């Protein structure tokens, strides 16, 4: 039996190759997504390892502990077994750009010990005196070596240095490393009083880590000072940076699940066709004496073998996919981005399991069906099975799923947001299931209608295409389904993101009645106190009001991130959505709370809170509950008070994120006023001017980059869906060799045959894309309805451009998918085709 | 042979394979098939009769020699020109029916005309359908028809465009003898009463006996002409070849 299987494989290399390609593509998609998920962690680990390379021990202090200064460093250097010790310090050092505006940047000191430097020299050399500076390679792209670089200090004074070199790190990975390097004395001049955040120590060779740790602890240890090994310090850094990367990992893992579903569909379809085509051959085997079990085991063995080989190929393909995506993302971001290809056991197992198990299952079902038919009957019946028609259980399943979906959707619209989200997900999954179930039922009518619509233009090829697509609705629907899922996901996310974007934009318009904001480029450095008055005096400006964030001490209720603004600006420049109470101004002793704070601290309008330190309590009356948009420079925090009230209740008296809101007079020309404001800001070098449009851009930037990443991944899913369509068509062409020859004999030109197959591919793509878009947009509508609130509206807006690109790409890619099968069909010899049985 | 020739080949050579595996399927064959006649090409397996028909019909190309349908020289025509010629001037009946499973009987019959963008002549269509007894079956798909009915649909398809010539390749090969007799009777009727020209390839002496004229091929050459063949005469001729 095994020999027969192998002979059968050898006799039809092409069919097998097509299925193997489908499996390999699917598996590489799954493996690629999983490798990407692991690569996020790997990149972070590499960044941390680089940051702590050469470090045998690390000394740091907890918040409020003793300062790490030169004296401590000198003490550390005297400890026996210490080969080198360096104090690490980082200071905010905004770069002055060509227009004279400050650009956010940070500077760190150059360790004297080359082995304790967390960066490598790329070009030139490191600074040798206090007037020289080195820059991170990508930041330095705009500066040639030897040029003068100007940096602001905290007080807005300018310091100029000569750029003598650039350095590089293998990865950025979001651990916030400094872009500028100065000698320690230069950094002390730039940022006087900045202590070390950490002292790193390299041990002399032969000194044990525990010995070193003991000696260091004896020398400088004490309350609030932590002495740990380099490895422990790295682990701590990793823990602190992990949450960000964890969400990215989750994102990629979720995508891997989507990849598995799409891959399973493509593989199932292609292998099902393969085995169905061989039903006659299997029947012949049974006729000459092979047992049911032998036939079944033979087919299964073949499927497992093909699945295993193709899966291994796909696994390596996945590494390629992950490498390519990382390289593209790196090229787009302009950051230092290394390519990480961690191949974990999980990735290998999941990829191989998807490939082999799905293939085996896909082969087992039709093979089982084939063995259940009496052999002689199977020999007699034509290849086109009667089973291809969809039955009523499918219709019932589709109706039930649709009812569940619609029911959940209706419920979701009428309950609280939290429950609504869960119900919305249930509704979406149920509706997707309904669409997939109903696919074979509607595929026929839909392609017939498409055929009728296209017939006047394309003529008979359109009719033939519709008939061919209608001939096996299950197969047609399955080919379209992979595309449906891919497009549903991408159109859903695209629409929701655009709704969130539009919602935030309209939320910002609602909350901020100012045209400009001014912020400080150094977050903890306040703007000049007179700046608001200076700006208010600029012609064309109607009002300018200062605002700042602070940690508000609400006594027994806790400490919350709050904002303070000049009382008369509330209601005019700042007018958040008021949920209860009244908020047209804020006076001393008054407090407005956000919905979240009201809920967390159990506050309502009319309540009085004791704020400030316990020995000098300040009574605050809650006058309003509001809901606000988070936006840099105009953030309302969890609670809002009058600016005069702030010092009494701010924890440690600190405030940060100073800003000024600027409202223009009616009819003032925005560009004119902008340049006047720019002029007025020359007195405050650290101030950055943002228009409302800049703010909107800033708010949507992270959304957009997520969306771009998602598009790249979904492009892959859609690509695989088209590979699936090409595969289905190729197998159908092989199946219809004789028919194609007959049509050619009867007078269909080669072009006509190509047109028929191309039309069939386009019909498939249209069916899949239309279902996907409808499903995605419908789900997006549901989500926007469920998630939208007054202050944070999520609008249902259709991103026509992006959706149009999707649909256009699908319709244009379809003829491409048909190219190879169509060529094969058109080139086939007529007489040989006729002879084929 | 009388009457103007509808189809003809002159000095046609067709070789398959190369080297030791080379087979001369047609070895300098020259033949004329007169119009309004039913001609049978006979011969044992491998005699070249199917190859000859494929070359005559423009389904396959010849290595040397000339092929002619009416006044049109086939050798040298492009694929598109051959396609058009097949569409407009040639009808086919195959052994294995070769109907499109997705089309109804009527759609199958009119397929060639639809491909050519020609409007069917309803009266002629009716005549052909009635002559073949297919009227009650027009809405059925091939899967719902018996073998004989399918072959009659194929005959109707071949004739409905009033081609210069109808080629039938073993038309009874897949039929029981009664259905086969019906199909052959119809082909003869189409020649005698409808004025068509039919060239049939067969190895069945009984089928050949329906023809007006028989041509016997062996090893790629014309071995004999059998005017007004009878089953016995054909059988004798074939046996003679085999001996």
C-alpha cells in the first residue's frame, strides 16, 4: 500500500506541490507571527543586556534615599577587587534645531572605562574635552562630524559643542537611552546638581561576585542603597520595561491565532480538493483488493508526510517573514533596529502542529468519505460529487449563529460598556461563524448574479466563470472565506481606529477652546511665570491661561494626578463634558472631579474633601463631575482645581507639564498670530508651540503606527488568502483539463479561456472581500456604538481611502492569482486534454 | 468519389516522439472527403486514424503536407484563426460525449454558437432537436441524461451551426448497441436528408457499415478504400490487415 501511495505521489507532483505550497505558506504565516511575538521580548532582552554589559555589580538608591555622588564613587573605586567604577547620569538636554526650536533629547556622561560603555563608537571618536559631544547615529543623521551642536540646559541657556563622533546601539527597544554623550565634567556644567542614577562596577579578573558584593555593601551600603549583581540589575531593568512589550507580544500572539485560522482554511481547502480528485483512484484501489483501512491509512500517511515536509519549509519561511517585517519596520521608524529571530519550542511545535494536524484532518475527512462509497459506484460516478451541494444543517447553523450574533449585538447596545464589550465580541464571532456557514449557500447565487452583471461586458467567459464557481459552492466559499477573515479583521480595525481618531479629535475640539498650547520641552521645568501674560499681550490673542499637572493630595481619599488651571479659563478655554454639577468657572475651595475619580473616591457634587497635608487641611467642595480627553498640554487629570489652590494641596509642592492655553480673537489670522507667538516665545527657549492640528497629530501617531503594523501583517494574511485562491483555481484547472480542451475545440480562444478563469478568480475575490468588508464594518459600527461616551466619543466614520485601497487591492490581486492557472489551462494541448479521463 | 471535396489532406506527415521512440502516426497520407457524404476512417488501434482526424479538424498540427477545409488551407493558420475556423465551420462528436456538466442540454447545444457570438437559427435548431428526439430533455443537465441522450446532445451541438464538416471520433464507443444505432442512424440521416458532411473515425465494423465510403488506415498509411462498406467487408479487411 505504501508503495502505491508513493507511486501516486510521484505521478502527480504538480498537485502535490500546490498543496505543499499552501501548507508551507500557512505555516510560515503562523510561525512568522509567533517569531515576531518572541522577537519583541528578545529585542528588549538584548537592549537590557547591552545596557548592562560588562557590569559585575550595580549600586543604586531608592527614591528619597542617599544621593549617589562623586564621594560615593570615589569610595567605590577604592574597594579592593573593583577594576573600574562609573557613575551613570542622564540629564534632559533639548537639542536646538535649525529653526531655533528645542527638540527633546537627553545626554549621558562618557564612562572612562571602555568596557562599561553601553554604546559602541560608529564614526569619529568619543569626546576628549568638555567642548566636544558624540551623538547617537540616527539622531546625528542631520549633523556632519565637526559641526557645532547647540543644546539647552534646564534654564534655557544654550551650550555649544563640536560633534566629534557618533555611536550606535544594537537596538532601541524602548528602554529610553540617551542620544547625546558628553564628558562627565561637561554634563556637570550642563546639568549642575544631577546625581548619579546608578554606579556600575567592573570587577578585576578572579574576584568572585559574592565577594565583590560583600565588599561593596560594607563600603557604601546602608538604608536606601541597593547593591546588586549586574545580572540582578539587568533583571530589574527588564521587569520595569516589560509591560510595554507584553502588550505588543499579546498583539502578535493574537495575530498568530488569526494566522492559524486562515492557514487552516487554506490547507483544508487545498487538501480536500486533492483527495476528492483522487476518489476514483482510491475506488480503483479498493476494486483491486485494498481494504478500507488500507486506503484510509495510505491517504493519511501521505498527508502527514506532505504536511511534515511542507511545515518544516514553512517554519523557515516564517523566520524569513519575521526578518523581513522587522527590517521593514526598522527602515520605516529610522531607529536603530536589529532583526531578532528567536525560534522557541513553542513556535516550532505550534507551526508543525498546524501544518501536520490540519493537513491530516483535511485529508482524513474526504478520504473517509471516499472509503464509505462502494468501489464500483465510485468508479462510475463522475468526479463532480453530489455532496458538493450544501444541506439544511448548514442553513440551520447559519440561522442560529446569525440570531445569536444579532441578539448579542442588540443586547450590547443596551447595557453598560464593560458588559457591552464582551457581548460585542460574542456578536462578532457569531456573525463571522454565520457568514462562514452561510458561504456555501450564497456562493452560488452571488456568483451567478455577478456572472449576469458582467456578461454584457465579458460575454460568455463571464457566464462560464459563474457556472464554474457555482459548480462546487463549498469549495468556492472556502476559497473566499480566508479572504473574508483577513479583510474583516483589517477593515474592522481600520474603521475603529479611524472612529477613535475622529472621536478624539472631536473630543479635543469640545474640551479645548484654544487654538494653541505652549509646553515646556523639559517636563519638570516650569515655563516662565510671566509667559501667559506675555502671550496674552500678542496682537490677535484673546486670552492665554496657564495650566499645570501635579500630584494632588486629597487626604484620606488618596493621591491623584490632577491639573490646575486659572479659574476663569474653565468654561471658556477649557470646557470638558460636564456630567453633573456646573463648571463655568472654578474658584478657591472648589474642586471638579473626573468621572473616574468620582467613582474611585466615591465623590459626588456637593461633597467636601479635606485636601493637603494633615496638619494644614484645606476643605474642597466638589462642584462638578466631568469627563475629559487625555492630551499633552491640555490634560485635565483626575481632578481640576484653580491655579491659586494648587500649592496648598500639591504633594511635595511639585508640579510638572507646565503649559499655556492660547485662544485667538475672533477673525484673527492663525498663521500671522503663530509667527507673532513664535517671536514672543524667544524669551522662553524651552517652550514649544503646538497648534490644535499638531495636538491631534500627536494623539493619533501611536494609533497610526499600530495600524501600519497591523496592515503589514494583514497584508500577509490577504496574500495567503490569494495564494489559496490561486491554488484552488490551479487544482480546478487540472480537474477541468478535458473541459478546457473541449471548449477550445469548440472555438473558445485562448484569450477567452484566460478571461473565464480570471473572471472566476475576480468573482471569488469579490465574494470574499464583500463579506469581509461588510462583516468588518458592521462589527466596527457595533464597537463604536458600545464604546462611545460623551467625553470620549468614538465616531462611526468610514475611512473611505483605506477601505477603497483594500477592496481595490483585492480585486486587482484576483487576476494575478489567476495568471498561472490560466496560462496552464490555455497552453494545454487540445488532443492530449481530450484524451485525459 | 464524386462531388466537390469538403475536406482534404495531401502528403500529410505526423511524427510523435524522437529517436528510438519515434512513431510515424501519419506517413504521407493523401485523402479527399467529398461533401454531403458520410465517410468512415477505419483501422486497428495505432493505425493513425484519430491523429488523422485531429489534423483534419485543426486540433493538432501536421509536420509536413497540407490540410484543407473547403477552400481554406489549415497549415500556416495561427491558433486564433484555427479557433475561429473550428468555431464557424467544424462540428465535433466525441466518444466520451464531452458535454459541459454545468450547462443544460440546450446550453450545450448552443455553446459553439454562443462562443462565436452567432444567433442560432431557431427553425434549424428545432429541426435538429426534433430529429434527435431531444425536445423533452433540453432543460436537463448532462448528469441527468443517459449515455445515448448525451451523445445525441453532442450530435445536435455539432450540427446546429451548419458546419462544413462534422467530425465524429468513435461516436458509439461508449454506447450500448441500441443507442449506438440511433446515433449512427441520425448521422446518416443528417447526410442524406439535411445535406451535411460527416467524417467518422471508428474501429467498429458495424458502425462503419452506416457510412457511404470507408477508408482503411494501417501504420499511418491508407491501406484500402471500401466503397459502400458492409460490416462483413470491413471485418474481412481488418482481419486481412491483422494477418
